[in-house]
C-alpha cells in the first residue's frame, strides 16, 4: 500500500510535447511518498450485476471522477436497469464539473430523458431529490423570483447528505447569488462540516499502509574471529589422556592432594572463565552487528525507510540524533535487508514497525546505549577468581611434579594450556547464544503486541469517498473565504475555479483505479467577478484541514495577456544506478500584459514504469479530473482571449443553454 521515502531526483532538463526545448526551471523538487490501497471500489467488469456497477459508479462520482461515473450510470438508466436513485445520480454526474458551455444538446437530451423515466417510477426520496435538481436548474435558467422560492424551499427540505451532493456537483452552474441562497438553507455548515467525522484524527490513516506482521528475529550468532574447535578437541584430549595416566602407579597422599588442587583449580577457573567470556562475546556480538555490511552498492529501500523513521522520531532537543543509537539503526537495516532480499513483500508495509523502533529509542533518550541494546553487566570478581584459582592450579601441578613425582604433569600442563581456553570459548559461545535468542523472543512478543495495536488503530481509516468529500468541502470553504476576504457580493460573482495541486513533500494515497489524494495541497481559488479577477493561493494541510500562507492578487480583465497549458517531461531517477524514468507535469500559466506570470499551476501526472500504477493513461486521467484544471482551463482561456467581453460571452452561453434546455 505504501511507497515510503521514494527519492525522486528530478533533473532540470525539460522537454515539452513535440520535443520542443524548454528553458531550465529552478524550483522545488518534489519527493512524494505513495500509498496504494488494494480496495476494489473502482473495479468493474462486464459480468458484474447492476448493483455492483451502481456501487462503482457512485464511488467514482463521490470520488471526484464524474466522467467515469457518467458512463456507468448511463448504462444503468437507459439499458434496462433504471431506478430513481440511478437516474438522480446520472443527472448529477452529467452536471458535475461542467459549465454552461459544456452542456451540449446531447447531454441536455439525456438529462430530459432521465427525468421522464424517473417521473414514471414510484415516488420516493430519490425522486424528490431529482425533482429539486430540476427545479434548481429551472431557477438558474429563468432567474424567476417565484421559482427561486420554490426551488430553495424544496432544497431546504432535503437531507443534509443530498444537499451536500447537489451543492457540490452543481457548483459550476450556480452563480454567487443562487449559491448564497442554498447555503442559507443547508443543514451542514461547510466550515464545520469539512472537519467532521474526526478528520484530524482519521485522515492521516489513509496514507498509512496495511501493516505486515513482523517475523521472529534470528540473531546472528557467528562472530568475527571465533577460533576453530579443533584446537579445543586436541588439547583437551591430550590433557585428559595424560591425566588418566596419573593413576597408573602408587596411590599416595601427595598424588590425591595434587589431583584435588588441579581439579578444583581447573573447574573454578573454567566456571568464571565461561562467565567472563560469555560477557565479552555478548558485548562483541552487539558491536559486531552494529558494523555496516560490506559490499553494499548503496542505500536500500530498507535503509532509507529506517533513516526516515528515525528522523521523524527525533526528540526536540536531541542535537546529536544522527549519531545516536547508530548501532540500533544498523541492526534494523541488517535484519530487514536480509529478510527482503529473499522476499517479494513490500518494505513499505513495515513502516509501522520502524516507527515503533524509532519511538522506542527516542523515549530512552539520552540514556540509550549507542550500540542499540543495554549490555549485560560483567560478572563481579570473575577476573579476580580466575587469578586466585590459577595459583591453586599451579600449586597442584607442582605437588604432582615435585612431591608425587608424576612426569605426566608436563603433557597435562601443555594440553590444558591450549585446550582449557578453547573449551571455555566453545561452551561460552553456546551460552552466549541463549541471551540474544531470549531477547529476540521478547522483542518479537513486543512487536506482535504493537502490530495488533496498530491494526486496531487503522480500523477507522477513512474511505476514498470520505477523502473526496473533505476535499470538496475544503474547496467550497476556501471559495467562500475568498469571497468574504475580497468583500465581493454574491451577485457580482460570475464564475469561479478552484485548482488543487500537490505541495512539496506531500505523501500520496490512492485506491486502485482511483484518483490520487495528497497530505498537502497548494490551492488556487480564482474568482471571476463583474469587475475583474481575484486569485488567492494558500497551502492546505489536508490531514488537519488547516490552511496557511495565503496570498492574493486582484487585476482587471483588460490586463490579461495570455493563458497557456503545456506538458513538460522531466527525467527522474528513483534508484541510483538505474535508468531514469519520466515525470510529466501539466503547467498552466496566466500572464498579464506587463509579462508578469500572475497564476502558475503545476499538475504532476505520474512516473513512468512505476510498478504500482495500473495504467499510466488511467492515472493521468484521474489526476487531471480531480485537480480542477480541466474545468478551469476553458474558462480561463476565454477570459484571456475575450478580456472584459468574457462576461457578455458567458451570458450568451447561458442564454443558449436556456434555449437548449427549453427545447
């Protein structure tokens, strides 16, 4: 579901369509993290039943892709499966994102046919909502006061959900006065409704991937520089054989005394030697696994994601955070690089786990061990005990050699000198494995607990329809705020356009076959009034609904020189060493007579060869449908070409549409 920390290095050599050269553009380089949800709400086949096709069509409409919805609803209404609900939504899909100039005779005929069909069906709430849409269009067409009262009153009797749908999909056809009348009757106030449904607490979850369950960590037990077992076997065998040969002779008191001192000394020395060596091996193992792996060509997706998660978890006053717990980060990278080298699963699905580890380290700041885990304490007095029993062992050897006169002591000493330390290391290595395995099991239990907690956290993740609704309410809110800030009367507003584009550093979320959603937007609101143009630009944090950095320009129609749209291709290298792909942008600009570029909007269409994209053409179409640029371009082109005469042209379009409507 998620592409996390995908670095896209944009080269500034640009080529426009037709291979025309484009001047170098210096600007913000976008780094987009992507989440791809596996829901099938936008997937339909010829074998699907009408209920399924209706569900998909409605998802397209509420998701902000009315043209896709229009075709599906047309089939349902006119090909043998009509209902008042499908007829109502068909009309909304035809009217959505269309102005008067876009409503051709064929489209108007389809609307009339849908109305006739709906009137022949039994009365229900959908039929009443359908009738309200017709009355509102009659009111817009005739501008009659009596019809205005009837239409607005009927609109006020609808449910809040139907009111929201109608206001949203008819926004391009309603002037400021009609919209003001409807807003006064709405049960939902846009400013409050846009953050409803616990948006600040839920919207961010849309951009989180479905979590992948953790795997049990298998600690790396092979230490660099461990000795071969052969020396331990040969030395120990040599010493044991020599020791047994001590008993082939007279059994004297001095013999038994020397043997006792030798056995006690070796046993105690081995005991504390094993304890001390286990401690050293555990410390070495921790530091050994903190060393970066050799031969790695460059940072992997795991490396990038781990670093990103630790960067996000940085405590406020952690000045040396980049070097802090570097061993912990390295161990995580080694663990999951090994897992994903032999696994086709998506590393982005483990972002939740890396986040948890990063928070875990941050919570221990500044007392966390730089090598990633607390080292086990050294056994108290182990070295002192080893020194003491070494004296006892030597005393036993001397007793056997000088008093008992057993020359076997010499091979015992030589074999023990080589065999005992090696034997201690072999036994200690086995015991040293117990602690990492125990810690790995405890860590796995903690990771599983966090996995279940995180899955529960994501249970109320918003749907794509929720995201589309919030964005539509944002657009309506910013339009109303622009009117208020500009002190523009409703009757002076002729038309408007709202364009959204991803902001730098935004994360992307997308349902399969659905339009892209972003965590951050740049929003441009253009109000076309009787007296001129007001353009507002602001930054939207979609997760919280908060906006900031608003700026605006006001200029007359006679100052507009040109409006242009071009497609720009830029090279993008996602992974070092791999051939670059292509990132395509549509760039719209509006220039004044003095050459100033008063409005510039970039729309990112996608990355070629992205394996997460089902169909490149489909993604471009969906992205274009939801930004608002397709609806804005014809209006702004007309403004640029006609100047102040654009208002008269708009009125003539309405008159032509009115005649078509009446016919």
